[in-house]
C-alpha cells in the first residue's frame, strides 16, 4: 500500500502539473485571439474601439503610460505592458498579453488584453480535491482487495504448512493435500510431497543401514566374546595361539567393516576433497599387481589391456574403487580375470571381467546397494560385508562417472566404470 501510495502521489503531482499547463495554455490562446481581434479594431477605429468590452481587461496605453481608452472592467491605472504577465484585480487573477498597435491618426500605443484565470483555477482546485480524496480511497480499496485475494490464494499454502508441521517420525508416510488447481500452489504441493518422499526414503535407508551395520558388527564381536568367555571359564583347555588367531581375524574383519562404513560416510558428505590430476593407469596397474601376488595360485590376472588415462579426482578414493572391483573379480573368478583401461570420447573406461558365475540380470542394480551379498557370494564365504560395490558406486558417482555390470565375454561378470578425463 505504501509503495502504491507513493506511486499514485507522484502520478497525481505530475497530472496536476500537466493539467495546469494545459489550462494555462488554453487561457493564453484565448487571450492572444482576443488581443488580435482588438488590435484590428483599434488600428481601424481608434483607441475608443475598446470601450464597451466586458468580462475582459482591455486598455490602450500610450508611450508615457497614460491610459488612452479602456474597457468597462479595466479602469485606470494602467495595466502592465509586458508581453505576458499575471495581474490581480478585485481579488481575481488575470493573464495579460500586450501588443504594439498603430493608431489611425498617427502614433503608436500599446494594447493590453487580459483574460480571467478564475475558471482554470477552479478546474485545477477541483482536480486537486478529487485526487486528494480519490488517491487514498483507491489505495485503501486496493489494500483491502489485495489482502482478501492474497489471503485466499495463500490459504492452501497455510494448510500445507499446518499439515507439514504435524508430520513426525511416527508418521513418515504422511503427505500434504495437493489442491486441484493446476497452478503454482498445486506444483508447490507436488514438489513438497516429492521432497517428503525423498526424505522418507532417505530415513528408511538410514534406518536400514544402521540395522545392517549393527548386524554385521554383532557377528565378529560375538565371536571374540565367545572365545574370550570360553578361555576365561576353562583356562586349562584354552589354546592361546588359537584364541589369538580368532581375535586377530575378527578384529581385522571389524577394522575393514568400520573402514568401509567411514568411507561411505565420507562419500555421502561429498568427501572426495579438491580434485587433483590422477594417472588412473598407475592406480589400475598397482591393483592388478597386488591381485596377482595374492591370487597367483588360483586366478590369472591379465592387465595387458591397460592404457594411459588421466582423470581429476581423489587418488585414494579411486584406488579403493579399482581395488574393490579387482578383488571382487578375483574372489568370484573360476580361473581368469581381465582388466582393461582405455581413454575414449572424453572418458576413461575401466573394464573388469571375470569368468565366474556372473551377476543375474535381476540383481544388477541391487548389487550396488549397501550390505547386499548375492547367494553365490555367501556360498563362497568371502567374508565381505557387502559394502565393496556400494563404495564403488558412490565413489564413481562422486567423480561424475557411472558404473554398470553386464555379462563378460568369458562368461562371468563385466564391471564397466566410466569417469570423465581431466588434468
């Protein structure tokens, strides 16, 4: 209302100024027309021709300032003889114009002609009065209408706010009512429901993650506790070496699980840090070399297809990606793993093939979820917690890339990672 009031006041002031100029111009035109007509009569009939003029001020003034003749309403003294001037006579404002005239008997004089400004002043006062009443009234009506219309338009928003305010953890599936209007309010409601759906899925995922992590942590802790309690209850039957091996093995399992959980937590927070140039081929060659040493007696690891490729990212995280993929392939291979790296179409493409049982088509999306282990992986008793491929998926996505699983030409699983080149 304040903004509109200021705008209307400025507009009203401009209107009054223009209206005043228009009225004044009309009076001036009338005065000049009357002056021209009176000048013609004076030059033809003499100064006495102005006698009898009513409702206007008319005088013929000689060079010495004496009034030679005047109309009925223009008694002496002499009026101003400037080309245009204002004059107040009997409390009334007049506009005066003047012109030089030649008298019939010889000689020159000045003809002064005045037109009243009373009508223009009255019209101007009427306009100012109307604006003084109309502008505040318009602003008031505008404010009331805007208040009512805006309140009605925002009523669905207030209802949504109230509904969202009532959503608690006990009702994570609650949603707001979307009005059937097809406008911005409806789109806001739909967007809010989509946000609530994402939050619900995220909360469910966090609860599932905590539950799965608790389950995975419980197993090694229970094993350590069981062996410790047996050793405490029957010290004479306890084998220190066996107990040490069990504790060391389960502690290593706990360490790997906690490290994986911390890595996932960092990735969830965008923890790749400041990207740096990374020679991905060096990282892949190192992972292949480690795998050859660990699985030399069971699996042949072929790295002849590794070519140069440089990307922008975190070398530690990328090393974890490659190591998880290669270790996963070695763990599930029947006897052969093939690793290749090429740079093409602006991307580094890492391919890891194995000749194992592969991944069923229906499980190829789920295999990247956290704590997911397929039946074949469990039967092999790999000892993993089902976090390796989840780390691969999140880490590759954090680097702006993608990871997919399909059938390998040798019969097992093929994992393909694509990361934009850089550096």
